C-alpha cells in the first residue's frame, strides 16, 4: 500500500490505496480499488466537511466527475487535532487509473468556506497480468 498526503490550510489529507481484485457487473469485468482517507485537523479552528468532488481517471474510460455532500453519508466536524478516517472504493474498467479532488469545508467560527485538496493518487494493479 502506498501512502500519499497533502496539507491545505492546516487540514491534512492522507490516502492509502489497495487493489481488491476484479468483479463482474452487467457482463463486464471491473477492477476494484479501495481507498482509506484520513482527514486530520492540524489547524487551530474547528472545521466541518460539507461536500466532496472527485475526478476519477480510468485509462480505458472517460474522466468521471463525482460530487455530493459529505463523505460516506456523513459531514464530520473536526476540532483541532481531531482525526476522521473512512474507506470507500471505485470500479475501473482498466487496471490503471487515478483519483483526485477536493473537500469543501467550513470554518465553524467564521463560517468561511474553503477547499481542501485531495492529492492525486494512483490506482494500479500491483501484479502484472500476463
């Protein structure tokens, strides 16, 4: 597993990815990737995650953009030094791709909205298919 992280305005995003093999849906085979994201509030303010936007690149497919409120159905509030971790996944047609995006957060004191970068992470099948 590979760990990637980036800090925006005191909010640290760490991503760990895992390849979970293949899965068949609608007579098609997909490569299944899991990712675990840890959000760490290293700032002195309390923040709330309200929205997310993902760009999913698949080497055999067009770019997908996925946006919505919260993450895994939640809009976590993080006080200074709080950590929030969740896991999700995606299905790619190829065994190679990448994801990146951002979270929209609100500073709970000033109600200022800001974006936190989710760094680009690769989705690759560790074993070469012969």
